[in-house]
């Protein structure tokens, strides 16, 4: 399932192709995505992106397979 940049919002959770969950915590002014991550087995959240160099929106979308969190 393709994800669009408009689908990526703070608070939304996405699943990667390796079943990692990624919860968007911030979208920076220059279009980078900060997120927390956890394994699909429900472990606690921990910082998933490098705070000093988070992935671009394009790279975040490429890594994610589908959204599972709220769309708001």
C-alpha cells in the first residue's frame, strides 16, 4: 500500500516492511520526520530517528508499508 506525504501526520503510526512500528513525533519545517519506534510485539517506544539528522519525508515514506494509527 502506497503512503502519501499528506498521510504523514504527528501522532500517526506506520508499519515498516520489517514490522517495526513508527510513531511520528514531529515534522520539521524542512520536511524531515522525527519518530519513535518499537517492535511489532508492543515493546515500549524509544527514539527511532536520529534527532540531529532525521530522515526526509521521502525516505520515511519509502521505509513504511502502511498506516495503522489515527488519521487525524
